[in-house]
């Protein structure tokens, strides 16, 4: 028999969850009203969770809960209360992004299976090892990977007893997940908090290439690539769509389920995907999976492509498009009606439970529990005795037993009725015996698993503030700027590229000859570039590194190289800091620039651990594996080839309808990035949080934006050093020499 692949479906609300079950999903991922990366979805209440799990399990379907956002300190107590509830459910897995949550789950809530979210943008084998050390059972690999890259990472995951999960259908993000700050900067709605306002789908001023929606991608569909995914060893295929409605969920899940059945029964694939076009889509592409990243992945319209598709298929002229739209919406309504009829009998209400209590003097107390599908009896180990008239013991009556057994309502059932007619009057039994009966009942109702008592997680004690002299670090990316190290007392970090050449001796020599340079590793290092980056570590064996990639973090930890977590690891709470230190011997961490002064104040660092913060930098909005110039100024190449990442240097821009400019930069050896037009400059934090940070950081790479700088780099460094060590009046000097700038993220937070 062929190995089975799990079909994982989205569930934004209860109806779409029911639709996914009706269509044959093997598993569903859904979110509560808090702590999940699709806050725009309807989501579900915790009170509904038991019923959803019951319904799903009855139909041989698992349920995974999305807690896949970064979590700020003020939310940790609520999060722990939620985890204490979840351990007493039959939930099948928790989908996680935040490293602090990984730490809490792996240390205190070991009964919950951990799944690594796509927000962690996992794309190299070091990251698989990193997540394995955090007890992840499965990992959702980056959507940007091709089938060969997926196959190799799946092999690594399997050796670590982990399962890989791949998105195979639905909306595509233009950025690598987890490192997109476009919505955060422009609307204060962080994608890392589930609040993305999707500015990538917005209309922009028409580009020189004639595009109005230059960041908008076609939907992903690997429908005809199922056999390749099977051969790659993928364990789960995942459909996007937690903000989609039941007609979409049912149609897409049903199509994929039929494709799986056809493949497993006949060994070939069904070649008809027409049903996908009957529900919302932006047309489809499998270019990432095929390793064919090209300009046809874009579509210059973010709206539903279905009516237009039907118009083309029926050779209608433009004046017939309206009729085709009417036909489309009529068809959609028919799908809705059909699906609603299918799920009419599905209920997520907790099943009722009846308790019948009986007993008389010198016999055990007997409790018969009846549910909709079974019944069982639990008896006391000692017999009932006649109650002494002078005893203060509580009477064994209806009120007593309802109070004693109210914890049943925290299970997958609710206590609807209780009968005591066969219980004699004026009897006594020690309360601890009733408690033992209750525990036995809860054990059976909980799937023969003991109910977990609430776990008290120890919180950090705030240390006494110590007088510190924060250092200043500078980031550069050009060998010509290495001389800055000679003229200042600053630490100099050197930005390493996304592309590491096979022979990286020249890059290694740069660091071997300049021992004071600290390597700064980027967020994305795929395949050979990751392997060559590891070779670089072995050649140079630096005194310490800064890394924004957890794969390199793991390799540094393994080699006992001191490392600092970079700002794009999205560190926002104290348990994330503890995770880095305890699990990977991290020596310090940058704090995310997404969070506000008040959110930063809640951070408590572990002992012998340093905190860093970037006070000046160009604001990176997103990083993509695509060529963005295809949509802006054009490119003579239709498809990215092996030389594009390594050799291309080009800049362009797009402007939104609010006249805000976004700068597109393709720098030698790096992926396409979008930067904000105005740089970040936050001098307030120095006085807002004195004696808090071990060091501050300024980014002096040659990334030209709309921010004007009218002095050279050495002078800029001197101004920042004077600000740190001498006189806050230098703030005025900085604002005169570096302008305009913004501190919006620091003020708004997430």
C-alpha cells in the first residue's frame, strides 16, 4: 500500500470547518479569537473547541490550533492560562511561530504536539535541527522552495522524526513569511500578529511596465504535482484559506481529496482542475515548486479571476463579462446551498451527559455516567455510612454532587442531568472519595488520559537596574568601509550576502585579515548558499556572529561560537530570550523594532545575557525570491536564472495611491528587497530606557532612500557616540544631519 499523505484544510469559522470535514479533510487548522495569524478570519471561541474536536475525530479528522504569532510580554499570563486549558483537550497539534511559546510548550506543556509555522520561513537543514531541538514534530516549509529543495529538507526532517508540510493551494505572499513588515510600517497592522492589511494586493501608480498591481501574485496550485510531492516524502499537503468561506473550502478540499484518491487508486493524476475556477482565485501558478520563478507568476488584478476565466473560456466579448459574472455568482450560490445541506447535520455542540448516583448504607457509592454513545460506572472504594446527626459533613444531595462534578463541563461533554432517586438519605462518605470518583470520570472522558492540573510557570524577577555603558555597533556591507573600525571604538558588523559562492575564500580572507569584523548573517540562506555559509563559519571560526537565520544559529551553537540573535528573528518577550540562552547558548539578542517602548519595558533578560537595539537603519519592508523589476522597470529575462541572485544590481520604486514611495533594491548577491522611503531613527529610547540595553546599533550600508545624510560615515558614528556617552543635546544635531526619519513603529508597537 502506498504511503498516505495528509490533506490539511483551513477552518476560519465553524461552517468552513464543517465544510472541510464534509469534503474529506484528514486534518484542519483553525484559530481562536486570540494568538493566531489570521485575525481577519472569523475564528472560533474556546467554548466551541471541544465540540469541533469531537466532530472532527468522529470523522477521522485531526484538529490543529494556530497560535502562530509573536507574543508580547503582557499577553504571557493569558497565554499560560490558555495552555493550561488546552492540555485537557484532545487537540492534535499547536502551530507555533514565537520562540517563547516553543520554550513554554517544550518545557512545561509537553503533552501538546508542536508544529512549526510557515511564519518561521524554514528553508535550510540547520533550521530543521533548530526546530527539532525545540521539540517540533512537524515543520511547514517555505512556500518559495522547489521540489528538489523540499525533497532534501524532508529527508533531513525524517531523520529527526519530523514530518514536513507543504502549502499546495491558495494565496501566495510575495515576501518570505515572518520577515514582511510592509503592513506593520504602513498601517500599524503587523503580519507577525495576524493583522496583515495586505498592502501587496493594493493598487499603485502605474509603473513604467504598465502595471497597477505590481506586487500581486497568482495563487499557488500544485494540483498536477501531487506525485512529485509524494516522491519527495512530504507528509502533509496544506490548503491556504482561513479567511475564505465554506464554498471555497469545500470545493478546494473536495478537489484535492478526489485527486489523492485517484492517485492512490490508479497511480496517475486527474487532469481536470476546472472546479478550482468556480470559487475565488487569482489564477494559478506552480512556478515556485517547479523552480521556474518567472514574470508570469504575477497577475495585475487582485480580485476574483473566476468570472474573467469563464468569459475567456466561452469566447465572450467584454460586453458579455457581466453576464458571465452573474452566471458565476449563481453557480457560487448553488455551491453554498449544496454545502450547507451537507453540513446541516454536523453539530459542534458538546454532547450532553447524564449522571445516575446510587447507593445505600454499607455499599459503595456508585456513579453511572451516560453519554450519547457509551456509558460506564465508577464506584467508591469504601462503603457509605450513616451520617452522624452532629456531623458537619455536607449532605450527599443534588447541590453537593453538581458542585463536585462541575469540572465535567471543562471536558468534551456537559453535565445536563443528574439523578439521585436510588441514593438513600442521610449517608456519609469522605469527600476525598468523591474526589477520586470525579478524577476517574474525568480520566475516562478525557480519552483515558489524566486531567492535568494547572501548571504554574515561574516568571522572572526583575533585576535591580545596573549602571551600564552601552556600546555602539555599526553595520557595513562594503570592504571600503572597514577603515571605520580604525577611526572609532565601535563594533563593526559586516553584512554577508544571501548568495555564498562555492569558493568563498575571498569572503573568508576578508574576515581572516580583519579579525575585528563580526559576520552578520542574513535571514535567507537556501540550499548551497546555506552549506557554503557553514563552510565559511568553519574557515573563519569568528569570535562571535550576529545571525538572522536560525539554521546558522544552530551551527554556531554546535561549534561553540558565541552568537547574537539578529533583529529579524522577531524577539519580543522574555521567554524567547530564555529559549535562546538555555536551548542554544545564545549570548545576546536584538529586540524587534516592531514593538513599542511599553512593550520593550516588560522584557526581562536572563542572567549573563545582552540586549541590543537598532536605533538607526533603512526600514526593510520585505524580502522576496521573485524579481520585482519584472513589474516595475522591466527585465530582459523572463525567468530568474542562476546568475540573477549573484550578479544583478538594480533599483526601482513603486508609489501607492497615498503617494508613499516604496524602494525596490536588488543588491549584488542578495534577494530583491523593498525598503521604506524614510529611515528609522529612534534616539528617544536612550533616555526612555536607561541602563536597559548593552548596546545600540546603526546601519550604515549603502542603501539609498529618501532620507538625506549630509555628512560622511565617520562623522555620523561620532555623532551617535557623542549622543550615547556625552550629551543628549546631540539629538538636535542628528536630526539636522539625518532627515526625514520616522519612529512610528516605536510609538505604535504591535
